[in-house]
C-alpha cells in the first residue's frame, strides 16, 4: 500500500523540475519535497517484504515531518518540524543499526543537533515577542555578529560544517541502509533550507570567518576521506566536503551561487543516497565494509560495479552530470567575489576527485579475500541503482 502511494507522488518530482525558476523559495521547497518523495520511494523499494510495521511507521512519519518542514515559511513552525524530524531518525539508528555502537551514535546525532539549535529557539522567541511575528520577511536585520552566528549555528551543524561534523560519520556508519539514505539525501538539506530562510539576516561581518572554516574543513575532510578504511565512513566524510559548497553558496548569496546551492543539494541528495545503497549491497554479501575485504568486487558483482562506477564519477562532477553544473555555477559565483575563495573551492573540488578515485579503485579492483562469495545481482537491486542514476542524467535539462 505504501509503495502504491509513493509511486505517483515521487513521479511528480520530474514535473516540478520543469517549473520556471520565478520564485526561489517555492522552487526550492517543491524541489526538496519532490526529492524527499523520490528518495522515500527508493527507501521503501529497498525494504524487505517482511519489514516491521514500526519501521514503516517511522519512515512515513519522517516523510510527513520533512514535507511540513519544507512547506513552513514562519520560523516557529519551521523550528518545530525541523527538530521533530530528529526523533524518528534517532529511533531508526538506535533500533535498527548494525553494531552495538549505534546507541552512542544516535545520542551524538541527537545532542549535537539539539544543543546547537537552542540559541535559534531563543532568537525566534525573542523576535516573536518583540515584533509579534516570526515570518523572516517582516523582521529587521541585526548587525551584531554574535547574534548572526547563533542564528545560523543550528543550520551549520545540520549541514554540517567542519568542527560540527562529528555526529555525521558516526550516525552514517551505524544507521541502517534507509537511515543512511534519508540522512544523506534529505536531512542534511534541512540546514540549507534553513540558511535560505535567514539569508536576510546575514550581513558581511561574520561570514568571512565561517566561509574560511567551511572551505578549509572541506579540504581537510576530503583528505580525511583518503585515510578511511570503511566505505560508509568515506562516503559520510565526502558529504562534509560537498556541503561546504552549499554553506559558501548560501552565505555569499548571488544569483549564480543560489542556483549552485539548489543544484548541489538535489544532485548530492540523489547521488549520495545511491552510494550508500550500493555500499549496503556489498556489505550484505561480504559482511564487511572494510576496503581490505571489498577489493575485487568487479569480479563477482560486475553489474553492480557498473552503477558503482557511474555514481562515483557523477559524484566527482564529470560531464554530463548534474553535479558538474552545480560546481560550475559555484565557481562562477565565487570568482566574481574573491579569487582566494575560488582557489580554495578548487582545492576542495580537486581533493573530492581524489577520494572518488580512491573509493572506486580500492573497492572494485585488486585481489579480494572473499572472491569465492559469488552472488548475482537481483532485478530489484539493479532497478534501484538505475533509479538513483537516471535522475542525475535527466536533471541536466534544467
């Protein structure tokens, strides 16, 4: 029944992509809602038929909360739904994770994001008591730098910015496959949507430091990805690097960077979800995500390795991927503001290509220790991989 409801809803994703970019807020909201519907369809298709009713109920409640979040225009309603989405995600990690470390990982996820958003709650309540409204369009800008940092802190940790990213690799590694898919594809985009809502409050004074931290963190997290031995951990650190682009684009705020932030969030959402699903398929067959055991996957899973290769190179931003256009708009917007920022963004892009090469070569090629574990691909697995890939190919029509 749930699959039958998600199918028609998710196919609206492609129709909304053809809408004109006249109103940035409505376009961003509709894109993120349709992205949520598409990813939740793929999550439901990836579940076993014997999945528990509680598990499906958590997924449906999370989808409803995300839709309510992306349709909120007032800061109070946005904050309520923004924080409410933490509860089903934490329950997914805590109840259906793979390792005993899922309990501290779920607590990391909850308290990092919850504590960082407390200043935002006090600011929203202060605005509401003083101006009798919480709609950002009717609120004045405040020049205080500390105020602005506290205002956007919750969204920076949610994206996440480097130094506030500790919860992300832990949550990804311990989460079930559907938890990793929704966490990478949609929950990180809540921070980008929140940054857009408060763009009018962000002035020049505090953003230079935040942009430098974001770009340096993107470089450092890309280098950290090259040192990972776990496939899911590497993909999680790569999300930190890609979201540094979204932070820079939202804070600098010109037409090219606004388009780049939209493209990057949608492209990263579909691509990272596919990578996490493929890592799950390898884990299901080998019982491990270590690069020491996943070497030589090309030999016994050639069909899945094709989709693994395609999603990795699209994640790297090669033509004709949608990710390429996101990075091109990023460089166009940043180069008009600062050549130093352009150089730093180029380093992030270069090291991103490095860990993509490392991810594919370390997992697909070489001599593995479990080459005798031959298991052919199932039709539903190939279908899900194709449904992750073809939207990235079709989105270039935008």
